[in-house]
C-alpha cells in the first residue's frame, strides 16, 4: 500500500511538472506571438507576405488602413488586382528580380479599394521556408515626397525662366568650386555652352591673371558662409 502511494505520488508529481512546463511553454509562446505582432504593427508602412501561388497570407493592420480592404478581402488580392497597365508590368518585373536575386525595390502606384492610386515605395525579399518560396516586404506611402518633388520642379522651372531673362551671366558653384549652373546667355556672351561648363571648376574658364584673386575671394566667401 505504501509502495502504491509512493508510486502515485511520483506519478502525480511528474504529471504536475509536465503540466507546469507545458503551461510555461504556452505562456512563452503567447508572449512571443504578442511580441511578433507588436513588431509587425510597428513597421512604418504596410507589411505583406505572398506565397508561391500568388496568395496574400500575412499582413499588418496598416495594409488594411492604407488601402481600404478588409481582412476578409485581402487574401483574394493577387498582384494583378493591385496594379494595372504599365504599373503591373513594372511591379511584376520587380517581383521577378526578387525571386531571381533575393531582393528588389520599385516605386509604383498601388490601386486602392476606392479606385484611387497610392504612390508607394515597396521592397521585396525572397524567403525559403520548409521548401516553399515566399515573397515578402514593406511598402511605404510616398505621397508627400512626390508632392514635394513636384513643387520643387515647379520652383526650379520658375527660377530657370527668371535667370534666363537676366542680361548678366549667372553662375552657381558649390563649395568645392564646381559649376552647378550657368545661365543660357553665357553662350551668347562668351561662346561657352551650358553643358560645357556645368561640372567643371569655375577656375578653368577664368583668365590666369584673375585666377589667384578670384580663388582667394571665393575661399574667403566659403569661410564666411561656414
């Protein structure tokens, strides 16, 4: 009887230990899942994972928020539904690059649920897990950057037009003395074309007698600017 009690006690102790270990493992797994989910949601853009059959199998909430598609709709969003026409051609070319080299990046408009296009910069990484190929990456909304670039182009166009109408020759050089801009009338006055001057040191077109003086003045201006 005492033997039976001892056997039962040991058996109970072992089972209890197994239950405690299992509970700890489950708790650790749960915490790990919470940690991974938090990481996915902390990504600055949307995250996606496609399998080898062109099925979206994983994403973060930002993809739903940015595109308007629900969690029930996203698994049916194959690549051709995100892009159309020339955008689709560029996107598939980038995907091909990823599958062949392991990495790729492209800027292309993403078609949202409401039909509008969202400018994105998206990278892709090839994953090999369990003998299967996966295509994953992160997409960033670059709408503001595109707006800023367009505004900068407009400003530059206006500046170029203004400088072109000035009778004097306008020269812009960087801190190293390399010419970055030369007004168009430089050809009419000096015979130098713009493309012949841009990228060259301003000293190359200065008369030797004036070179040392202008070089000194230029260096003093740079010092004052710093």
